[in-house]
């Protein structure tokens, strides 16, 4: 099973109404269990069922990875890593802020309803146990360690998706960012510059330019230079996609 198999079953309209933004991106995210068929407003019920069946045997590796990560974090003393992660340890659980909400995780489970991708991202963040202080130096995705390899994917899946959402409804989009805890920051040439924290030590600096007759709306995301101590670029790409989903809902 590969994304092309799913893509062929999609309406292939590239209408941009789902959080993936394009049908091919939808197909990739669907196989990674990051998006549901219900997000494609152009699919009828039969189409949704046909695609859902395709997913039924692809999810096992994610469950296995989830279990591996739980095994790894069960060996971590939460009290020792909480401060470095920007989290709070209480008893045998860790309270951590994810996408503007407090999430409680124990060595074997999450107390909140989350998608499997959200769980994987949070557990990877805990497993890495980064502890650096933020440097305050902003860098582009492509300038991070190994960033060049995934820079184009990050641009398409995250920056272009956010630019499109911002262009469709600027006020609503800014309001949703604010609900996630985003705050204005000065010193940048973009029309809007906001910092949002999908995870406590991973700020996203979101720069937004409205469109005009000549140019489409644009979005650029910058990271603190310490970010890869907390998540590698692959996970960072998925965190960006999770942010897109959170802003879409
Ligand atoms: S909603 Fe997404 S997957 Fe469905 S047709 Fe539009 S772009 Fe393609």
C-alpha cells in the first residue's frame, strides 16, 4: 500500500478544503493515520468506506512504536526531566502543554483522548529529554540539522497550508492561533508575527503576509536554534502538520 493507491481513490480536485491542502498530501497523511476520510468534503460515503478499508492493515507499526516509546519513557524519572522539558512532574505522571492544552501522561498511558500521532510526538519529546535553554536565535527549517532533506515537505505541508488558511479567513485564522496561545512578537517585517508553542520548549515563530493582486498570501515558520535537541526534523515536520490540523478544527 502506498500513497498513490489512496490518491487514485480520492476526488483529486486539490480543492484545499482539508487540512492536508492537496489530495497527494492527504493520501500521505492518511496512510500515516494523521487525517481522517471525513475531512475530505468531496468524498461520498462509499468513497470514504473504500479508502478506510485500505488503512485497516497499515497501522500496526504505529501501535508497536507507541509501545516501544512507552517502554523507553517508563525508564525515565519524570522528576529529573520535567524542568528541562518545560513540564510538571507530579507523582508518577507528567503534565505537559500540547497545542494549548494540558496533557497528562503516565509511563503507560495518556489521560486525554489524542490521535496516535499526537501521542507519538509527545512521547518522542519526553524520550529525547532535551533541557537546553532557548537561544532566542530564529532559524529556518532548512538550516536545522538534516533540515534540507525535509524542507520542501515542511514548506508544502505546513507553511503553504497555513498561508492558504490565513488567506481564506485572516481574522478567524489569527483568532484560532490566539486560542492556541500565540502571542504577537515585534521586530519582523511580516504583517503579522506570532509565536506559538505546540510543545513547551518548541516555539514556532509564524510570519504571515496577506495576499494582493500580484502575490498569494504567504507564511514562513522559524524555529529556535535549539529545537533539534527536543525533536528531530522528521518529528518536527509532523508537529507542524499537527499544528495545521489544530488550527483547522
Ligand atoms: S478535501 Fe483534500 S483530499 Fe478532498 S479533494 Fe479537496 S484537497 Fe483533495
